[in-house]
């Protein structure tokens, strides 16, 4: 029974709000528009404050890991451009000597194995 009273109370409040809004719209439109704009501006300012202090720094764990991997990859594979011609020639001569003993370097990419059994046979259509 109390639930029905609460629902009735909510409907009465909504009805009064609609009646008040309609009367303000008819009688004093400029004040209504100014009040709505003020409410929107204050709400935007409050949202901006909450976003800057609380929501902006909160990132997912996967995004943190991705950013860390990007930083590591950039640090590993970027070339500073400090190589001069002499250094490049020296490195190339050293490479020729070491080439016999050097194993190929593993790539930084990882293979993700999928479900290969469900591959469609396109010739059977």
C-alpha cells in the first residue's frame, strides 16, 4: 500500500512541475530561458570540475599496459640520428665479422593463435 502512495506522490510532483513550467513559459518566458541557461552553465562547470579532478586520471589497466608497451617499443626501435658516416661504416664492418655467429633476433610481436578448425572451405560453395 505504501508503494502506491509513493507512486501517487511522484505523479503529483511531476504534474506540479509540468504545470509550473507551462505557466512560466506562458507568463515569463525570458526569465525561464535565463534560468535554464544558468542551470546548464552551472551544470557544465560542475561537470568540468569533477572531470578534471576525478575522472581524467582514471584510466583502465589495459590502457596503462598498452601505453607502457608503446613507450618501451619507441625506446627500443627509435633511431636518434647520431650516427655519422664513420660510425655507420664501423658498424657495417663489425656486422660482417659477427654475422656468422649472430642468431636472428626475436621480433617484438606475439602470435595469437585462433580457432583454425572453423576455417571455411570456400571451394565447397
